[in-house]
C-alpha cells in the first residue's frame, strides 16, 4: 500500500508514496525532450491516419487523403522489372539450353533468375543449398536418378517424377515384402548383398543367398552390377549416396515397403523461361553431367 507522500530528505523531491524495503520512489518528472518527442509522435500518427490508408472497416479501410497504396506501387515495380528483363527472358525462351550456357550474359542472367526461382519453389524440399535431406535428393553431387544432363534436369522440372502429368517419368520400387513377393528373410539377404556391392557386407552367406534373389528380382532396374539405370530412375547401389538411408535397416525397409517419391511437374506452375533458368542453375550447382 502507498505510504504518505512526503519530501525526500536528501533530494528535497516529493515521493510517490510507494516504498519497498525502506526505499522510497521519487516522483521525478520525465525529461522535457522525452515529452516533446511523445507529443510529436502523437501528432505524426494523427497526420498519418489522415494522409494514408489506416483505419480498417468491416469491408475495407480508409483510403487516406493521398490515396497511396503500397500494393499498387509494388505492382508497378514488378511491371517495370519485368519490362527491363523482357529482352533476356525472350532470348532464353527461344534459345536452347546449350546456347544459353555458351552466352556469358545470358548465362549470368539465367543463373540469377534460377537462383531466385529455386529459393522460392525448390528450397523447401531440396534445401537452400540444394544439398537435400533424407527422402529429397541432393542436387550438388554427381548421382542422378533420371540423368544429370541439362536436358534431363529440364525435363524433370517440366514434368516431374510420378506427378499428375502425362509426360511425367514413372517407375516405382516395389514393396516386395508388403506384397508378399519376397519373405522378410529374403529381404534381409538381398540387403546384405546390396551392402556387399559397396564393400560393406558382413555376412557372406546371406549376401550369396541375396545375390540369387537380386539377380531374379532387381537387375531389371538396377542392372546386374547394381550401378542403376538412369532411364528407369533406378539408383546406383554401389556408391555411398543413398536417398532414403544406406544402413542395413534402411535398405531392408526400402525392399520391404517400396519407394515412390514424387517430384511435382512445374510446367503448369512456372513459365518456360523460368523453368529453363532453373534447369541452368541446378545443372551448374556442381553435380550436373
């Protein structure tokens, strides 16, 4: 509870009547400059409410005396930027990918545009640096499920993988155990054989049994040596790059449950020049073939 208001012995200033552990609070006024700034901001806010759109209504807002609209300004800036870029975009639209890469000015523009488009559309899955995460492929290495040439990358961006598009690339890793095509024991043996292809096998007998199953069930897509077939989107099983994890438990899970990740088709989402710039950018990240 506030105590009696009195004057402080040492400063001669009145107290507020509040006291904590014998310490009294002085009723010290705010500095004049602070008060003036407060009044100035109040006046400024009133002027802002009058000049600019500010007060919301149930179905809109006040337009302000100046009629300023930041959305219209942004739209004008976008229109101006597109107009300035139109020459480059038109050239990219009509040029082949190899021609774009051979033209230094056009290549630089495509890289900048592709980088921006990648950040807006691709980074949520592939990461800002395109290094990927489990289940989403890295775009900076030299391992490409469907081929890593500029044309292959362009085709993948256009039509996607297992996407809702007639031109999309389609192939699936069967769920061998879930569909009872293989037993769990067979899946374990095949996993051991796959590990042995990369020099990581630990059970020679299981690997030998798995090799026979692999030859019958898996070589049609992955090849007899397990190095994969890009035309089918079948990964190389002999290297250290694994989309869904390369540990034994991960490989057993892939064999048993199958894999069928989806890459969306961008042909109906982005315009042709943007898709070409994306293909140029991705191909140039370091892993393109």
